[in-house]
C-alpha cells in the first residue's frame, strides 16, 4: 500500500513517520507546494518525494492532507475526482457555508473522507465511546472535559485562528457529542482574557467555559484555556447511572506539581496519532468503517459558532437537532 502525504510541515512530517512505521504501508509519498520541503522530509524511512500533486494522486492508494486550511477544500475535491480515500486535517473548510457544500460533494462521491479529530482515534477514548454506546455506563448524567495549552500560541496566529471555540475547544465540541451520542439542544458559553491582552486585541478570549445541554437532559461542561504553567492538560470524565469513567488521568497529567507533565498535544496524543494512521490505512483497504466522517464536522463547527454567539450576547443559544451518527 502507498499512502500520500500532502503538506510536510510539523504535523504532516509526524504523520508521515507514523505511516512509515506501519507494516501494511510499503511507501509514503510526500508532496509539498513549497519547493524543497518534500525532498527534505523524504529522509524518513520508506518515504519518497514527488514533485506534483497529480503524481501523488496517481500513485497513492490514499492521501493525507496536512496543508493550510484554505487549501483543504480543493485538495479534498482532487482526491474525490481521483477516487482516492483521504484523511484531512481539521477543518476540512474554513467556514460553515464552504464546509456544507463540501460535505454534500463528499457524500455524493461515496469516497471515504476522514477528518483528523485525533481524539476519536485515542485508544482510551475509543474504548470509552464503545462502553457508552454499549450502555455499560447506563444513562449519561454529566460530562466534564478539560483542555488547556501549556503555552499560548504565537500572537501572530491569533487573528486568523478563528477564536478559542473554533481553534482550541473545537476538539471537545467534536468529541463530547460523539461520546454522548445525542443532539445538543442548547449552548451557553462565557470567556475572559486572563493570560495576555493580545487575545483581547484579536477580539478573542484566552479562557472559556461551555455548557452543553443534550436532548436527553444530560449536561456537559467544557473548560479550556491558553496557559497551564505545569503543561498540556486534556481529560474527559463521564458520569452515568451505572459507572463513572475518566480518560486522560495518568502520572503525566499536569496536576499537583507534576514533574514530567505533557509539554504539548503531540506528546499527550501520541498513541492517538499512531492509531489514526493505522485506522486510516484500514479504511483505505476496506477493513474498517470511517470513525470521523465529514458530516460530523458540521456539528462541531455549528456548536463553535453557537458558543461564540453566546459569549458575545451573554445568553444561551438554542440549537437544531443535529445528528451525531
């Protein structure tokens, strides 16, 4: 099996290395529109640079897209036209209108398109999803999700980031409804600038809280921020009528002065990123179902927009009965 990687910056190079480590992958083909970058990354084992996107599509059984967001729609469409399964880093499009149009095209093409929400591939999260779906936790009462960066992003990134809900908390806005398996009917969000006034200058906040109410009456509380002095922190707790389960609590969780806390998301989700490549190759080979379909990206983006509206108005926002299937 040959897998192509379009875009070999930090994330693309990490994905290429994880793909090359898989026994089922014979070769990883690398393409990048920046001259020389693919050749530089092709020093990895089992990798080869290709000079043009057309060559990447022609030679690859599946393609991973890790280029800048504004290029995602065109690259996904190129993969659809080539009948090539694709895994695209989130988001598949920058705004709701463009994403809705692309999702329609994806579903009409019947070509597998996976969205790179890595938490859906984290082995512990996958097991929690299975247990919730199997009814092992009973009726869900409450979900708590925590997500804090160790250090703020470069301030030059903020104006184009989309804001804390579309950038940082979008992962939880995807993962929590996926876990609960019910539509969100109401959203309330609040935020503050506590880390640096650069966030206010970008019309954003650096700490936020989100309350989601689900169709069955359960609630989820999402907390997130741009600075944790101990390290990167992400965990989820689900409380049900039969059991309560936490994911993300270990000896490296940045609590109580942890000396070896996770420095960032690549370390915290290392197993998730490796499993993501394994699952993608299984989908390409027809051995697995798509665990992160494009339509679900519409749910998380709509929720992020509802959060932003709620933060700005100070009022809860009623939402549609969006499917989480």
